[in-house]
């Protein structure tokens, strides 16, 4: 359901989905950001400008640790963006 909703949202805006991430069996509350392989891959890909938009179904899908999740998002938002080609 979450993936399909994101796909439909992207389609209505003409966005091309280049990659999807999924963490099955990982608790966004129990596992710290540093131990979540998928979040570390997202950060790596963002630093390498592999995508322009990170679309999530809901903010809490990134994490449920109030002491970490906002900082993860802030780290992503502080990365230099690439201008249109």
C-alpha cells in the first residue's frame, strides 16, 4: 500500500522513480540511524546526487526516534544540490 501510494503520487507529478528502498523487519524506534543499512545507503546516494527527491509515505517511515530522525532529515537537506542540466 505505501509503495503504491508513493508511486501514484510521483506519477501525478511526472516524477521518475529511480530507486526504491524497503526495510523489512527493522524497527524505526529500536534501531538507531547509524545501524540502519538502508538509511545509510540513502545518505550515501544523496551525497552522490543520485536522486533529487526523497519521497516517503509518511515522515515516521524514516524513523521514530525523536532524538535522531529530524537530524537525519536535516543532514539530507543541508547537502549541496545540483543545478538542472
